[in-house]
């Protein structure tokens, strides 16, 4: 079947769209335990970028797991498929000229490596929200840790499923030492040159 899929030669490219938007497009990938601060920080980064006229979109559990990935569970195989589909969606959005912010636990190193293959290395910025399991459990934003401790949730990352921390993330945030504002500044400083068109 695949050999019969021949791409059409469309005339408007990613470069054309980036030129129109006056900024580059890429993927900011937030990884970390549930409750580590991924959504909180991504939300403020998006607001800052939006104010500067940057075209953005956030992909997170709410709009992905309730929609396109509603058929997937939290088994290792489904988690891998979850991340693969998100990376493919992000790839289309990057091509469309948008700065994509993705906030997912994404506990497996090999799955995060695969994102790089899908969107290409230069389009991938890995942000490790490095908050300890003790602190995430103390915050227990969604009450998930309590449920996991009672055995009501299986495959809970940090409790009954592993989290493989990134070894060389582009940005590492320690939310137990940094405020949200400090974390956001660190991210904005890192991506500002990457947004500029003449930088490619
Ligand atoms: P995740 O998206 O990683 O599951 P959330 O962003 O939903 O996590 O929750 C993180 C919680 O931690 C929020 O209630 C947030 O207010 C709190 N928090 C406390 N300090 C920080 C910090 N420095 N950075 C990010 N979140 C923080």
C-alpha cells in the first residue's frame, strides 16, 4: 500500500510559513513526573510567547488522551504509541509554522529519542522538569498519588512504573529551587535565538 502513496509537490514550504510568521517553528517538549510542573510552566511560557506575537499551541493529556489517543492505556506499549502519535502531530504543526509546547510525562528514554527522529533533532528542545517524587506526591495536584498508593491506579509513574530521567536535556528545571517565573525566564532565554529567522 505504502508504495502507492506518492507525495504531492506542494509549493508552500515550512520556510515560507516561517517567513510569513516571522519566526521559526519547533517543539518544546516538557518531560517529568505527574505534578512536577510541566503544564504550569508551559502555560506561562505560552502566554509570554503569545504576547510577543509568536504562534503557539499546547499539546497535553487533556486534548490528546481525551481525543485522538482515547483508545490508549498506560501500559508500556500504549505509552510508546501515545508518544509516537503526539510526535507525528507535533511534526505537522511544526511544518505548519507553529511553536508546539508538549507536556507529557513521557517516562521512557527510547520514546523521547524517537520524537527526535520524527521531528528531526534541530526541531526538538527537551525540557526536563526535575521535581522529586516526594515533592510531586506532597503536591498531589490531581490526587493520583494517593490513589496509586491505595492500589487504585496501576502503572503510576514514580510509584509502580519507572521514570527514566533525561541525561542531557537542553533545559533542566528544578522546581524545588526555582520559582515558576525563574523557570520560564530560563526557557525563554534558551529559545529566543532559536525563534529568529536568520538563525537557521
Ligand atoms: P504536571 O503538568 O507536570 O503534571 P502541574 O503543572 O499540573 O504538573 O502541577 C504542578 C504543581 O506544582 C502546580 O500546582 C504548581 O502550582 C506547583 N508548583 C509549585 N512550585 C512550582 C514551580 N516552581 N514550578 C512549577 N510548578 C510549581
